[in-house]
């Protein structure tokens, strides 16, 4: 069984990885999403969803 500590670490690392490691894979002007180039949309999406991931980590931590 996976440790709760590992789950918290992975959940906290996902936004960081998506904002740094995945950038070369989405560094495109086309397609446009909502009128934004894909890269700008990708960054805005992950900045907006980071609090969701960190909120889940907080809930898991407070259970302990």
C-alpha cells in the first residue's frame, strides 16, 4: 500500500512538474484555446489549479 506521505508529496509535486517539466511539450502557438496560445493557457490553467492540489494535500495532512 502506498504511504500517505508519498501521496501528499506526489500531489504537491504535480503542479510544479506541469509548470516546469511539461512546458517544452506545450510550447506551441497553435492551437489556440479561448483565444490564448496553448502555452499561455497551459500556464494559466496550472496556476489556477495549484490551490486545488494544495488544498487536497492540506486536507490529507489535517487528517493525520
